[in-house]
C-alpha cells in the first residue's frame, strides 16, 4: 500500500506500527519531503471479507460483504440441490 502525505501529496514512509487488535493497525508515518515534514498516525482496519479464509481464526470477526454473502449462499444452495 502506497501512502501519500495529506498535505503536500509526496510519498510517506512507515516509521513503525502497532497491532492492538487482530483486525486493526496503528501506523506511524512520515512525509519524505523535507520541505513539508508532516508526521502522524494512520489507522488501518480490516473492514469486510470478500473471500473467507480457509483457516479462520475464532478470534477474528470480519463481516462478509453483502455481495460475497449472497454468492456463498447461492453456492451452498446449488450444492444441496
């Protein structure tokens, strides 16, 4: 994932990150432009699932996108007919 500075639009680099939850990261980023100098925290969250994991963790709950849910239900129904 490429990150850009919200002010000058130059690239930004990741300095460090923390993972307080299995589906959430706090990323500390810094603009690469010396003229700008912005630094800050970015939140990254796993919001939805498009394809379920083949090895799901019981500690992780990422909801299915509605379209993916419909497609999975259709596949299940086709297998039982």
